[in-house]
């Protein structure tokens, strides 16, 4: 992303877009770098404390909040913003640890459920306070209430476009 | 991340943190989901148009803006917020495409430079307009000027904490 690269004018090249102006450039870079560094930091803290990545952690969280700690694989993929194949791979890794189990869905005999085991719940309970402390230290402790409100407003505005369910 | 998981009270478990309140939870979820979906969308558009991921694209951008289109590998890693090993791997992949070359640094005979080739510059010039259009469509076109200013303010505030260089 840069304003200093000009597109070539050959045939077949997309028409020149409206390049980002100076204010947009600064906003874009600030967003890009801060989200990258924040994600890296939270991931590092989570891996250190829980031994799992944030994607795996989110699976445990979603299952812990579901009725009877179980959810259809397809719904779990939606909730975790993951593809079916990526979720299936992650659940297999969590099964190896004994944190998640798979069951056939009894309601219709088709489809699979993912279930959070007692061991998985225990692992989540160990990791959660460390993760919350990390989010507080590196995000909320840095921002004013006005900035937190703006962050939510921007996030929800983008979600209406990106995920209009 | 959830307020509904309580930590166990066994010895050795970190002290209970201040859990996120309802407003913080909503802000956190909105940020987490919107950044995940935005990154996925930009990545998909970039891979489709340029055949490279955003991490590789950033390497091309940084080199294109450097004097003589070359930069020390260590400096390039810093600029791309990448570890040395991850950057080295990415540069190797870009070398295979003929988009980047490595040179020994003539100034001190130690260290390596990464150089953007003419082919790499051409690839960047093809990809840049598509990428800018994608960023505009999925980010800036969705936000008011006030929201863009707030996004920059929040990002710069977080950067002062996360990357206090």
C-alpha cells in the first residue's frame, strides 16, 4: 500500500484508482501497523500462557458459551470466521489434546458436533484471566472511553459492510 | 475472550483480572471481528490480483520506496514488522519469482541487501491499483471523515505503546 507506486498504462491494467490522500495514508498505516503489532502481542501472550493460538482459543470460547458446550461444526466455523476445512483441522489438533471431542449429531444423524471436554474447559479457565489481562494491558489501558466508543463504532460500521448477516 | 469463563481458584493460577465490562466486550468483539474480516478480504483481493499475500506485498512496497530500491535485510524486517527468519523465507520465495534479488552489502562486506528487480517493480505496479481500490471499497468508503480521524488517532495511540521507537 503506497501512494508512490503509479500503475502502468498498458492495456489490461485496471483503471487508475483514486489513490489514498495523505490523511488516509496515515490512518491506513496506523491501523495496519497497530493491528499487526497488537495481534502479534496478544498471540504471543496467549501462546505463552495457554499453549494455543488465538484461533484455537476462540474455538474453546465459543464452545464454552454454547448450550451443553456443544455446537455443530458448520455453526462453529461461522462463529469463528473460519473456513470449514481450517476449522476441521483446528478441531483435530484440539482433539489430540483431549480438549474437544466430536460427536455425530443425534437430531438428524447427519453432521458433526464439536464438544468442549472438561479438560478443555479447565484449560480455558486457566488461560482466560491471562488473556483478559493481556487485552486490558495492550488495548483498553491505552485508550480513553471516547476512543473505546469510537473503536466499537468503527468496528460495527465495518461489520455491517463485511458481514451483513 | 469471554466474560463468562471464570478462572479456577487453584494455586498457581493467575489472580483474577478485571474482566471486560459490557461496553468493552462489545468494542473488543467489534474490533476483533472487523479486523479479521477486513484482513481476510484484502488478502483475498490481493492474492487474486497480484498472486501474493499482503506480507509479501508489503516487502515489495517497502523496497520500492527505498533509495535505489534496496534495503538491508535487518531494516526490511523491522519495516515489515517481521522476524528475521520469516522475512528471509519470504524473500527466498520472491527471489524464485525473480521479483527480489539479494546482494552483499558493499559498504561493510557484512550483511545482505534485498533489491527490488524491474520484474518486481512491474508486478507491484500491476497490483497496486487493485489493492488501493480494495482498501477504498472495504475501508474508506465505509467510514466518515470523523471515523477515519478516530481510526488514525486510535492506531497512533496504540503504536506509541506497542512500538515505542
